[in-house]
C-alpha cells in the first residue's frame, strides 16, 4: 500500500461521520440487532456529502476504513 494514497481525517470529518451514523441509527431504516444492514455505507456517503460537500468521501475505502479504525480505537461505534 502506498502512503501517498492514504488520507488523513481531520476532527471535523470525524464529528460529521459519527453524527451521521447516529442519525442513520435513529432513523431506523438500516438497523439490525447486530449493527447496520447492507447498503448503509452508501446512505452514509450521501449524508456526509450534504454535511461536507467538498470532502468527497467514498463508502469504500474511506468510510469503511475509518469506521473500522474508530471501532478498534474506541469500541463504541
């Protein structure tokens, strides 16, 4: 993996990601007993595009990777 292709998340993006995940959970459309249903990353991508229009975060690999990192580091997502 080349380091030049990795992006650095800023706190503003992390806050927006977690806020959108909470909103997505509260709506209930993508909920299951163990987490989220398939397709939630695409909806999360659309939600983040509205909040952070010029960041251009993609469901895969950006959101998927960051959620995995947040789960590992915080064990709350």
